[in-house]
């Protein structure tokens, strides 16, 4: 079992589900479900139509809980589990009307977040063929769903980058165009002495400057695998000369499932890609009535 928490914060789950249900039920509620017999019940299963990695179970459970606590969802698999096509991942029993009302909301979260976990797992497996680099997400997430999508990345074997702009100091090219690496790092150390300082560079000279300035992490932007390997050698040499640990090295730009192994083999620590949150196809999961 992984030591990395893969469940999203419960407050984020509740807020996202409440917003999704409001989108479906405003202003008059579920007109169709209101017409089924009040005493009708359902016995159904969530079943995967394709192989992948499961995520979003908390959101699916919450969708029914907010509609009617009498609906019972029993999970046979959990976030982070690999599942095959045809796998029953959960059973759903209880009053029919709220299940019908919450079905699409539950599946929207389940399919979307499982898709992210599945694509992340592909990246993580590919990177593992080359080295120890972790797959890192970005802030390129669906507005309002960041905590959920980042949890899905973790469920797929990835790691979470900063959650928002308050987490740590990160200087990208547009920041550095105004103040430069050395001055940026100096100001950050003065203003936020306990915060991680992360600097983007686009060449080896920029890396050398970032090392001298004393940053905690360096983003190697659009480096090739060979350039990344050279950057690792420079950073390792700098650390040896200065009797300390080198900053974390992240590669971003050009990271695909096909190139992940080569970048990992270069010896960097992290590979970041927006594909896992912006371009992941939904995993096909359905709700099927039993009997």
C-alpha cells in the first residue's frame, strides 16, 4: 500500500459534488425521477468497461449521500487500484429515485478522475523504465476541481506539485524577465524564509545562476534528455563542491509517455506534464442494474 494519500480533502469533495448536483437540479429538481414510485428500490453495480486505475470513489459516494443517505454504496475497489474491463468496482442499493438522480453526477466524477489516474499510471510506468523520476502534475487543472484532480494523479502513482500560488515561491520566465534569478531568490529568502524557492531556467547558464543563488528546486524548461543529463551532472558537481545537497531538478516540456523513460534516465527528480490533467480521456465506467 502506498504511503501517499490518494483521497482528496473531504471539504473539496462536498463542495464539488454540491455544485454538480445544483447544476443538474436547478430550478425544479429531477422531473423524471420524481415520477417513479416512491417505494421503488434498486440493486446495481458500478462496472468498468475498460482497464484502468480507479479514482473518484469519494465523489461518487458523496453524490448519493447528498441526495439520500438511505442509498448505500459498497466499494470493492478503491482509489489507486488497477481494474480490468468487466470489473465490478462497487454495489449501489437503496431507493430508486435518488440513485437515478445522482447517477450521472457520480459517473462524471468517477469516469473523469479515473481517466486522470489511468493516464498518470501510464506515465509513471514509462518513467520507471528509465529511472526514479516521479511524474508531477501542474496547476493546469479544471477550475474548481484541482484538489480532486491532483488526488487522482496521486492515485495513478504521480506526485502533487504546488496546490496553488500560496504553497511556495516559484519564479517563471515572466517573473525573471523583470527581476532576474539572483535578485528574485534574494527577495524570496527575505520575504518568505521558510518557503521553498523554485526557479525556471531555459539553459545551462541559467541553471548555474540558480545554483549559485541558492534556490531549492529548478525547472529545466524544454530541455532535451541529453541536456537534462548535462544539467544533472552540473548540479551534482556543484553540490559536491559546496558540501551540500543539490536542488530538486524538474523537467517540463516535451514530456510524453514515449519520452518519459529517456528523461528519467537523465537522472532528474521530477517530470511535470499538463497532459495528465488536461488531456486524459475518461475511463468508461457504467452503472448497471442487477437482476
